[in-house]
């Protein structure tokens, strides 16, 4: 089985509702859908996404393009185990634990990629160390266990090709399992994953093997390259 894991297109970072696609994110999702449907050679038998609107909107653009190009597309399956870590809860817990952290100033639409990365590095470090557990619905270990469960569930209905939209942390957990990485390396992969990026895995006898990581073939042209983003 081959699994194409896709990070959702850009959400509304620092806006009133992070769980929606920004105008840029809508363009990313449309470009991604067209590339998958017309150039990738992929004809997935299953389309799966996490429960967030940003997951569903990204996958909807892909499914619409598949439907338009081929006349049919699988029904979308929403799987809660592929949910993101709760970003709002993580930030709130970090504010409670470190209210004077300078990185908190960078929860804003105008934050640069470097500023967003610094903020998320601080938040993930505190989460990993257990410093936020009292204010969170899910610990670092519980999140890891959930993604392990999500990966295992895919093998109960094996098909040739699965296309799955989730979030950076969940996808990085899959790479961690495939490459046997520690949590520091997993966090680095997480924070470097682009919006709407593709990462491909093969799955055989329950073992995951990473084939390609953080690819943006749909943004390869000069005109589309400006659509790339990491937060």
C-alpha cells in the first residue's frame, strides 16, 4: 500500500479562526488538486482526512479536481485519530505556563516564518517536557499513541493507494516511526513541513517506509512558487 500524506493548505495563522483556509491556502489547495488529478498519476481508492475544517477543505479541493478529471472520486472518510494537536489549547497552556515568553508576540498574521518557527519550537518543547500537561486535553505521549493507532487502522482496509490530509505534527509522527527518529528530530521535521506539501510512504506488513518528504511539485513553476508557505 502507498500512502500520500498531505499537510493541509495554509490556515488563518494569527487570525480570528485558525481552523479555516486563508486566501493563500485556497490557492494552494486548488493548485494541489489540479496537479494530483492531472499530473501525478495517482488514482487513490481511499480519501481520508482529519476532522478539522482546514483538513476537509483541502481534501475537498483535491476530490473536486479528481471528480472533474476522471468523472469519479472516492467518498471522503473523516477519521478523528488523524486530528491535529489542539493548537489553541497548546497556545493557551503555554501562555499560562510562560506568560512573559517573548515568542508569544508572534501569534499574529504578520509573523515571519522564523518567528512562527521560534514560537512553535518553544511550545512543542514545553509540551514534550510535560510542562503544559495540567492545561491540556492530550499529553505528548497520548498524541503519539493516537497517531500510532491511526497508522495501524489504515492496514485494516488495505488498498493500493490512499490519499490522506492531516496536519504537520501527525505527518511528522509517521516519518518518526518510519525512520526511528527521536522526538527532537520529529519536532524539526514537523516545523519544517510546508503547507500543502506531499510526503509519500509505503506500508507493508505494518511497517512504514518513507519514500519522499515535503514535496511541492504543484508549486514548481515560477508563477506558482510564490504560493509556498510554512505557517
